[in-house]
């Protein structure tokens, strides 16, 4: 990649998600009255990303785990071009998320566990139609895509209900549908099964693994607090703690790094968080 430009060659596209020496700190501001008088500096309150280096190969799913405050959501928000890093770089399909943010966004499907960007006084269908229009889908494409995703996530009976009437679980299923409307090659999933009942959560995991990754060859970064979920569907696993990448690899390679060939992900997780 040169100066934030697009893909140069085939070798670059082997890794649609590339992160290099990424840093992000959050700061608190002193009270306005004191700042105006004394010119007090900003105070650093947390290091969310601390020199993170990470790559994800084309058509693979990387599961991202770590304690609360470890930097998982911040990392995904940087990749989604929602917030800017302090230093370092990150790219989506060869497009730098800072220098070529618009192009990078066109290659991203984003799903989070926070559903604050739906219009509660519109129906579920109207919400999906609105977001589909932002992706420039034709009316025919819009209708077909919404019908397909409503079937996948069992939303058909909720499409014409006012969004504010939906439970948190149904809202999360709409968030999944919205994140897949543009059929993006790179998916950023932050707690995608949050608020889902066990049966629907399993359905979503199967769809992600079998349909999106294996069949459609999408590249997925999925953050989750559920270690069993990550262990079940990930090609590789990355462990974050206090903004630092503690380990990345397949379950087998993480076992070797932890020195225990029979360890489950919980034991591996505990080992790396403690080191």
C-alpha cells in the first residue's frame, strides 16, 4: 500500500484486514472553568490499543477475545472508520481507514451489540429499506435482500411492526440483517449474538461459519465474550488485554504457546491474560 492508496497486487488481498503498530488512547478533559484559568492538559484515562499488529487472511474468521476494557470494540470501531487511531495504520481490502475511509467503508459490513441507530418510530422493514437505500440498492434488490435476510434471522413476522415494539433479541436480529445488506467482503462483528436466545445464537453462528465464511469466502473479525462461541467457529483467535495483543493463532498453535496440548480456550485465555 502506498500513501493510503488502494490494492497494489494480489499478495495484498491475501490479508483484507491489516493492522500495523496501531495505538489509541482516550483522554479526559479537566473542568471547563479550571481549564480556562490554568490551561490544564488533557489527562489520559485509558490505552485502548497499544501497538497492535494483526492480519486476517482472506476467507477466514478471526475471533477476538479479551476482558472488558481490553480494546476489542475500539479496534473494531477504528477498522469501521468510526474513530481515528492516534498512530499506526489499518487497512480494509488495501484501503487505509484514515486516508481512504470512504473506500474502506464500501468494503465493510458492521454489526454491533448496540442497536441505537434504528428509527424506533419506523417499522423494521422501513428501517432496512432506509439502510438499503444508503447502499444504493435498487427496489428489486432491496426487496429480495430483505426477504432473504428476514428468512435467515426469522424476522418476517416483525418486519411491519414498529421498531420500538421489538424485544432486544429481535432488535439484534435486525442489526445482523442490516449489517449484511450491502453484501460486503469484510465483516466486523462486535458481540453479534448479544441478547439472542441459545437457539437463535446457534443459528447465527452456523450461518456465519458455513454460509458467510466457507461458502461466500468473506473475511470476518468477530469480537465476543463467549469463549465457547469463539472456539467453535474461529479459524484463528486473538487475545487482547489492556490494549495489547497477547497472542494470535489457531487453537492448536495457542495450545503450543501455552505449553498445554489439551488446554481449552478458557485455560489458554487465562494463561495469556496472566502473563
